[in-house]
C-alpha cells in the first residue's frame, strides 16, 4: 500500500518573482524551459501541494 505525504498550499509558500527574470538564459526563453533546473525544482515543489481552499469530489 502506498501512502502519499501531501503538503498544503500554505505550507509550500508563494512564488513572488519569476526565476527567469534575472536568468542568463532569458534570451532563449521559452526554449530553455525544458532544461531549466530552477523551474524543475519549483514545479516539483508546487506539485506536492494540495489546495486547502476547495475539496475535490470525483463523483461530481
């Protein structure tokens, strides 16, 4: 049996500034997105969050 440890969105935090804003590869945007380690870390962290504002009911 697999258990998932979700964090709520208020535990993950807020992104207040784009990591791309001061990046050296900004001129290559959006081609650089797939190879960006910073964006990968941010997306991984945000994907672990679970919204605390709405419940999802798959039955409708």
